[in-house]
C-alpha cells in the first residue's frame, strides 16, 4: 500500500492504526519512521538507526529500510512493515533508487513479509516502486477530496508561498487536537 498526502492530513494516524491492527491480528510488525528514529532511547535508537554525528541522514535512512525489510522477511511469523518517509535525507535520484530497491525485495516470494505500507511525499520513490512491482498496489492520497493518488503523482508540483508554513502549523495543531478528542471519547466509551 502506498500512501501520500498533504502535511497534517492524518498519514501518521493511519500508520498507528495499521500497527495496532497488525498487533491485534498476531502479526510481527515493524515501523521505520521519524517517530521511532527520534523517540527511542539512546542505545535502541543507535542500534537501529545509527548516529547522525558520524553518518549522513541518507545513509541512516537506507540502513533502517534495509534492516526493516530483512527483519520482516525473515520473521518467524507473518509480518507487517511500515516505512514512514523512508526517503528522509535522500536526493530525488536516491529516493527513486530506494523505490526500486524496495520493489525488488517486496517482489520476492520466499519470505514472511505479508503487508507493507509506504508513506512518503516523494514522487520519485513512488514512481519507481510502481514501475518495478509486478502488480498494482493499493494507493491512497490523503488531505484532499479533489485529488487522487494518480493525479498527485502525475500532476504539476504545487508552488506554495511562505504563508503556507503558518497555515500548516495551525492545521497540524487542529488535527492533533481532533485526534486527542477522538481518543479521549473512545477511552471514555470503553470504561
């Protein structure tokens, strides 16, 4: 499944939901994301992602994707892998190469990786995945009722002005507040 969309459109919420469903269904589940990259304790983060003090961001991203793919493919039970912005720190050319790398490994049939969700803003990453996969994956574009994934992928790049930065920050706060209210309501209903 390929997921693209506007900033603050709910992509991270979807990744969290997929992780919860995978766990509840008994799947091994791994998530390679900025949240894990920056939120884990020092030694765990260093073992999975490395350190930007002596490695480039792109090097760390590629290593995390490789580790996630290998761990999911060799899992002792069916596995779900979420790659949330696996192209952080990669140029457009390298993001395209990463897309092809992921597609090659997902296309192999002798492994336990049963579901992969890739979340990104990178057109080159998605273009190469779609070129290389022997099947058509599910695609989702979030944040706009007027645009499909295909329209976003093949359409013109939108040029935003500096006022979009303040608007994004406001939208992000509003989205987070809505999520927190929903979780609170759900928790209140459960008790």
